[in-house]
C-alpha cells in the first residue's frame, strides 16, 4: 500500500483498520516518511514463517504500535472498573489482571490485529456501560462507533454490539428504540470509513471473507477439533487467575450486590455470546478467544469492591505466582541458535520447512517447502531442518498419515543438532 500509493489493501482476510494504522507508522508512510534517512524494506521471505527483516528498526516500530494497543487495553479496563466501583482498589486489580495476562502480554509484541481488536472490545463494553448509565444520544453514537471500529479490527469483534443491545434493553428507556438504530448506522459508517474497500472493492472483499469463513469452518492443521474443550482448558490453565476472579465477582454480585446485576449482565454478554459463537467453529486458537478478557477482568472488580483488601491480597498472590508465565524468556531464541549453528558449517545445501530459522542464502544453497514431508529430500541435500512450529502439529495423533511420514523422516537421517527452550524445538538432520 505504501510503496504503490494504493489505499486498497487487496487483502481482506483481515479488516483494514490495522493495515492503515501500520501504514501510518511505516518508515516511508505519511507520519514518518518526511524524516531524512528513514526507509523501510519489506522482509525477505523464504517460506511461511521464515523471514529476514532488512530493516529491523521498522519491525520494532510496528511492534511498538501493538504495545501501545496493549497498554491502552489496561487503561480502558481500569477506566471501566473505575466507572462501576466507588473505591480506588478495584480498578487497580482489574488493570493488574490485564497487564499480567500471559496471553495479552504475548500478543502485545506481535504485528497482528488481535490486540487492536481486544482494545475496541474493551472500549465497546465501556461505552455499553455508559449507555446504560446515561442513555444519552452521545453515549449511543459513540458506542456504535466502537462497534464499527471493533469490526474493522477483527470481523468477529462485531459481537461487541451485544453488550450495547443488552444495555439498551435493561435501561428501559423508550428512547432506545430510536437511538439503537442510530448507533447501528454509526457502526456501519465507522466500519466503512476504516475498511472502505469492503464497498469499493466488494467482489474481492466478499471472496476473502468467504475464504476465512470456510477456513474456520473446515479446519487448520494443528488448530482444529474439540474447540470448546480447548477454550475451557485455555481459560482455566492459561488465564485461570482472570477466570477465577471473574467468577468470584459474579458470586459477589449474586449474593452481596444484587443491585449491580444489570451491569454484570452487560459485562457478561460479550464473553458468553462470543465464546458460544467461536466455539462452534472448527479452528481454535488463543488469539481468537482472548477478546473476552477485558470484561472478565472488570467483573473481578466487584469482588474487590465488596471484600476489599482480602480479595486484593489474594489477587496479588495469585498474580505473583503466575506472572512469570507472562514474561518473555531471556536469551537467544531457538531460531537464532540454529541459524548461528548453520552459519558455522561449511557451504552446504540446506532444506528447510515453515517456521524454521532463516538460513543465509549467500552462504548456503537453501531449498524450502511448506512441510518437509511434501516430497522426497532432493539429491545433494546436506542438512534437513525441521521446526516444531510445523512438524509438532502432526505428532498429536490427529493426523496419522502425516505423523508416520515425519517419524519416518526423523528415523531415516541422523540428528546432529537440536535447539530447545526459547521458541519451537528446531531439529537438524544430516544427510550422509
């Protein structure tokens, strides 16, 4: 888009808002392009997940944009809890739950649209609370805008409209009959303003959206099957502190703060409806389900408001125990270690698969394919590089044919190096 001066992404598997924001901070884009000496080159890609950044500083800037989204999620969570509680402590606990969420921390460093979607879900829920409390025209219109921007960040995030509808219904104001359709109109306008080629290039837009619909409905190797069980395991095992705190907050509302049941219903509307919706899909992953975390963290504020310091101390202890899981591992990644090991070898012919380390093509002859098992090892190959990011998804028992092929490959050639720890396991086989 930046290189060609073309605002049409010609890619609608994601909505366009995230792409426009990253184009804005592109070194040659409208915000930074005037600075002398700045230039951004596209990464060189060998195969899926195997790239070399020609301008690493530019990658850092794009990642920092996602970091800003992540920080804003924490602030919005704090603001929502502050609006719903009367003490200073509950919003702090909500902010801490979001700031130390292992899933949110991990995705706050990636150049993907997921954190932007989480942010607009949080803003949509905050505006739904505003609609319930004030019922003003402004509250409806701003809430509608947040719904449209959420959909423009990630299509499924449009379900943040559900809390708005619930808030309007529970407010019991007849004016909502007029203001809710107006909010819907603003939502559509906000979506089209930030994904304009959904209308201007409708044919390509509909084709890409249909591709993603089929993708999630039919499966993705390593990310399919038992979707509901996967999300339940993620919520309990990975995000157990947030989940437990949210349940405790709901119990506090049911037993001790019944006057807040309407607000609790608004907060719970998105997690329930969204979780049910994505659980019906075949494809599942943490970046899909993590959108439910902001309203769950706000629910925890009700327990802290009622129980105060005992609840806060319990949350602090739980976060102290689980926080290390949210921190990135120190030291070189397995990709870096494997790349350096290969660079120390004499010039060779190296066959790699997706998610392997980037091998210097000026030092070695590099052959690449999506999966190592997609054909025989070419004659003259010296090293075969396998990445757990690809082969690992086939060693689970769900893909017997591919599993047999990988195990046969690993048994055929001797293993000369293995890199584990910070990243996927990388295995190097030597072809005699």
